[in-house]
């Protein structure tokens, strides 16, 4: 598929078939997209937890209402300590969050190419997530990404194709 066609077709799936597991091979390909993504100073500070077990999914449901009945959820955390003496703490956080945005965009597009729907979620109880999944203090959970196949009636939201014209968001100088 042409890249722009893939970007146009990808949408946030909010109604997933909880009984249709995402194949491990597809999840591996999705997280490979994160692994090979660029990062500031090549620090590769993203840390992923792939949640697919019944127990793990139940824990996710305790941490957010935005689980969309996903049979798989990727917890995306940022390794806080870069060990980079050339970067201030503020820059470290800023660049780390940009890196997280890059890897999540790449994962969601890879998932879409494989026929897997995803949603990028920032609404969760961080402290509960840390406790439920034993996330170390050196990591900061930033996002979760539910992933799955569309359930009956699942599809793009009504605003999916609503975009400003290029001239409203772009200026040529």
C-alpha cells in the first residue's frame, strides 16, 4: 500500500473484538517498528510491556476505561536516566517524549498495515499501572496502546476524515 494511503486509512479503533487474539508474530512485527525507530542521540529510551494474558488484560482494565476491549495492550514507558551529560533534564524529557511519539506512530502504522487496529491512549491511572505491572522507578509510563481486530460495528469515528485544508496548517516561506 502507498504510504499516504496507509496514513489516510489508519484510524483509532475504539471497539475491538476481545475474543480475537492478536497473533504473536504480528505483535513482534509491531514492536520491531518501535525498535528500529530513530531516537534523540540514539538513546532508545522507550520501554515496552506487551500485555496479552487474561490476567494482564484484567489489570489494564483496572487502570483505564480506555481499553476498548483490546486483547493486547502495549504499555509504553520512558527510561528517565539517559546518562547523557550533554543534555539538560528538561531537554531529556522533551526529546524522550518526542521519541515516544515517533515509536508509537510507527507502531500504529505497522499495525494498520497488518490489519490490526490501535488507539493511542494517555488516559490511565499511572500509579495503578506502575503498581499492577511492577514498572521500575527508572521508567515513566507515558502511553498505552490497545491493539486488536475490529469488533462488529468497529471502525473510524465520524471525524476521522475531517481535516483542515493544507493552507490552514502549513505556511511556505
